[in-house]
C-alpha cells in the first residue's frame, strides 16, 4: 500500500532506530563532536550509549552537536519527491537549532527542479523524546488514512500542548551551554542544588530548584500532575513518555514509580514507553537528564 505522505524527522526525535524502521520514518541525523574537528552522525557513526560513555569517561570535555546540512535534507526528500509522495518533515524547535532552516532551504532547491513537489516543514516547537511522540502522532494520522493536508493541520493544532518536565544530574552542562543563569549555576555548584525545568512553546523555563535527585524527581512528577489537572482532559487524550540519559535502569524505575503514582491518583494508565534522550539535547544536559514528555494525541480513541 502506498503512503498518503511520508514522515521525515531530524535526529532530535530520539526514537530508537528499530522503531523508526518499523514505522517507516526517515530520520536525518544531527552530528556530534568531542573535539570540534571530527563530527559523527548520531545513531549512524556513533551510538547514543557510546556518546554518553565518552561524556562520563572524558569529564570536563563538553561535546557539541551540529545540525543536519541542506544536502542531508535534500538527499532525504529526493526519493519521495521523485515518487510523487508528499512529505511532512518535523524539526526541532527553532529556538534551539537551525535544523528547520536547512530543511526549508533544501525544500526550495528541490522545488526549482520539481515544482509539483509537496513538502511541508514543521517547527515542532519541541525536542528530544517529546518530538519523538509528536512524530509518532504523525504516524498515527498516516496509518489511519488521514490526508496529507488534514494531517498537517492536526499536527499544527496539537503541538502547543507539548511539555517536557525534567531534571539533570548537575548544572555544569547547562551552565557551560549558557542555558541557565550564572547565579543558579553558582548555587548549584556550591549546594548540590539541581534545577527542575519545563520546556514549552519551544523554550526552556526554570520550574524550581531543590537538593538531591529524589526531591527534584518528585517535583518533576508534581509538574506532570499539575498539567494533567489543569488541562481538564482525560489522560487517554495524551501520549506520555519517560526520557532518560545514560542510566536506563533509573529511567525504568522512574517510569514504574510514575505509573504507580498516576494509578493511585485515579488515572487509568497501564503503560508508558521509555526512550533514551540523544546527543542533540544530551550535550546541554549532561549524562543524567530524566523526566516526562507529554502531548495531546492527534486521534483520540
């Protein structure tokens, strides 16, 4: 069966390669470097586990990520343009990266040669595992026979509902990347205070500070519960995931605890996927980000 449209995402979506293959999603990887000279395609030339291991082994070295090039996007789009298949390309928030601009430039170049090409590039206004959920909502629309234009419209409608609530192991990577104020960073280095952070509408916002991992994770859970309560919609209207960094065991334990808490609060939920946060965001958070991604489902059942 031919696709009504094909889904492409930049590598910020952090979906496991086996899942993107199974769901027929094309991923255009970001690049990551530990020395500013040699850049490796994420999940192609360097695995996520290896990326985190190098971060831990090379303490004091701050890796950098680099966005996909115009050519990377051209090569991704071309087979579908030639086949006459419309493309929906989902990119990381433009507040964090110029990835979307690369995709738009590639689109313009292809339209010169293929004026009939249909390529919609969407600023997801989100990133990492939350972007992954958003991409999977696009898959749901495609697999349920929703048309190209209607799918684009629905994806634009739900993206503002996306939230990430998370914490990190310490503040040094956020501080190095200029993602938080120096005062907060200083407090963190002196007192083992860690931030709780919310991502919404494409940007990160401080949502509190606390000592130690357990207390910050409790605050992350509280933010999720507040969001669900304020939304007024049932939990069945949302896709929800846990994103973790280096420590998969901690991610799964956090997920299990979250399911238990939600069930005790009366939410009917029995499963929640866990995905590993990739290098695109990991370079800013360090090896131990942990938290939730939540977004409204494209199709409510």
